[in-house]
C-alpha cells in the first residue's frame, strides 16, 4: 500500500519537524530584517559545499555500487554533473582538506606534517601539529572578498578551525555534532545572513571510523555481527600485519560503513527538501565530495592512512545548480584541487594567488575531455607519492625507494603491479613524477621564501578530545 512508503518518510523527517522548524520560525523576523526585502542570490548563485569524511565513491550507487546505499545522492547526480574519476591529493583529512580549500598540493601548504615522524597518528598528534599557514588563501577568503557571505560548519576533528580552516568565514562552527546538526545550524545561519549570495561549507564525519553502530543503520547492510571495533589500536595492528581480519569481521565493518553512508544520504535528501521549501535550491550550486575514500583490505589495509591506492584516493564529485547540465557524466581524470577554481569561475571570481588546480568548466560544458595529471602525497608509511596520467599510475614508496606501476584503464582496482615487467613505462612515469616535483618545489619556494617550514602549534585539549572520539588517539 502507499502508506508503506509514507511511514518511513514521515519518520525520516521527524527530527526536522521537532528540532529545526521551531527555531527557524523564531528566526523569520531576523531573516526579513536582514534582507531588506531582497530576494536571495538573484545576481550570482549561492554555493553549498558538502564534504563527507571518508565517503568512498565505490560505495555509492551512482558510481555502480550495490546494495543501494545512496538513493538521494544518486538522484542528485541526475540533476547535475557527476565526475567519474576524481583523485584526492592525500589519503588523510588535514592535507586533503587543505588542498581542496587552497587548490595547492600538500608539498606546498605543508599541512601533511605533524611535527613527529612514524606511522602512529595517535602518537604524532599528542605534541605539536602543523596548521594551514595564513600565507595561503582559502576558498572562503576568495568568496568573501568576492562579495559572498560565508559559513563553515563541522564537528571538529581535523576540520577544526585550530588547523587554519576557519579563515575567511563569517561564521565557523566547530561544534556541529554530526551531519544532522551541521545542516540544522547552517539553515539557521542562512535565514539571518546579510543580503548577499552565500558560500557555505559543511564537513561531517558520520562515515568515518569507528563506524556508526546504531539502529536502524547498523542492521540495513549487516548480515552478521562481529565483535571487532575499529579503534586506533586495532587499526594500527591490522595495517602493520600484527592482526588478521576475518572475512566475517570485514563484512561486518563494510556493513556498518554502508549504513553510515546511507544515514548521511537520508540527511542529504531531507536537507535538499528544506532548501527547496525555502526557495534556495534553484539558485544554489550544490556540491558533494569527500576528502578521501576508505580501504577494506583491498591491498592489505583498513581505514585510509596506510596506502595511496584507488580505494582511498578516488572520491565522489557531484555538482548541480544553475548553468550546469543535468545527467552529465564526465569520465576524464580530474583532481580535488580543481573544485575551488571551478566554483570561483561559476560565481565570477578570479583567484588572487597562485594555485595548482584548474576550472573544470570546459569539462562541464563538453569542450574538454583530456585527463589531468593527478598527484597525491602522504608522509604516512615512511612517505609516499602517487602520480597518475589517466592511463598509468606510479606509486613511489620512499622507504627503500620502491615503485609500483598500474595500468588503471585495464586494472582499475590496481591488482597487477607492472613495475617488474614494464621498465620502460616505469621510466616514463618517473620522468613525469620528477617534472611534477620540480614544479611543485618551485611553487613551494615562492610561497615559503622566508625559509620557514610551516607553523606548528601546541595541540588544544578540545581538539584532542574530538580526535580521540574519531579513533585517532588512544
């Protein structure tokens, strides 16, 4: 019966009716007074940018995944453009977000460093952490100087303003409390902001390990429960080879992870419905991406900090809004650093400083189809760099100066290492890697002309508390 579909929908929206609606009603007078009768964003589009921590594209239906974890994201992809092959610039949050927000590689903005060395993140963050230096302009600063109101909301962790990500925002809220609360807080701000177009960023950790284990989402994709809890200690033991993961444990972890993505997807569906009711959606560029993906032992690693393989580096990117074609899929390889210049161009803003990314507008308009050279970096695992030209991918592991080579056209899952059988191709990719490193180092020299190596600050207790909750600190 039709009521069978209605009841789950009513339950899904109940949190909004109870929590957000009363507060929004109380804000109406502020909304009217702040706008002076003007309609929002008539001259230029608004921008809402959602980055979901650890949300791997290979676990979304619109990227070919089954079971159905993401019906609302899938539907949104039909309303705009989906990029099929987007490469993140690092395998963990801080440098990956810094690259998204500055359109620069980690070797330049230097947030990959923690002030310590080794593989144990929980040890590294206890003392001093490198933050995004003020010499780098953020996407929010570009939008703010371009005449936009700006807001950023997260539930802390490595997206905390302590790490430099709050610059350029009129409002930056570190206490979002999850995707649901972040969306609620953002709508509160939208209704009382100045009478200008706005750019808003939400970064939420709901899909991050240790994966959400609460009903009904801990049952939807779990066939059989296991006793494993993916905390910092177990993650280290697994990734170092000290502990094995049984097939039952791995299946359980995947089920929890898929349930967490489904939870985020349901919230995105509700959020979009509210934007439509507020008549904001049609004049808003809506973007969904992730800082990085997630590994489930495809190459012997769990979580995301252990490797630079595709399951960790390929991220979703969906854009819809005014001026963007519907139902468009773009197969060309692009990068996370291209998001910022794309949004700026769509809103008529020119970056004020040197960046590495390019606007993807030619790809969105069907005027370009070439692959963009994509590099990713991490200091984890003794230091690693990956370079892909859209056909071949080279991974350099600095410990032992070892290389891996993959034909990612024929071997998307990177199962067959060709480094031992294709020395000529390895040599070609090494040359490309060296040229890329020279270019990035020259850029870094221009930014760091005072020879400093990045600001390292004492960790704040509230930041440590959030990192502990996310499983980074024991």
